[in-house]
C-alpha cells in the first residue's frame, strides 16, 4: 500500500487497518512456524504497511507541521 493512499483515509479507517494487519501478521507467523507459509515476504511487507499507517496516524494527530 502506498503512503499517498494511506494519507487519504480517516483515523478510524487507519485504526481498523492496523487491527486487521496485526491479525494478519500473527496468522502469517503461525503459518511460518508450521511450515505452511508459501510466501514469506508477506510478513515483511505487512510490517512495513503497519509502520506507514502508524506514521500517518501520528502525523494526523499532531496536526499540520510548522515549517
């Protein structure tokens, strides 16, 4: 997911996305432990998406920056 797409979403949508992605990471780790996960890069990509969303939430809560 691109950062520009994330910026357009509301805080509530972003928080829901965080919950869904966190559940997805847990499931992927479980599948990795059981050797049933076929694409291991999903974990890395999902963690990066979570970081992007958290950054966007932080920026939205702090308001516009003063430069």
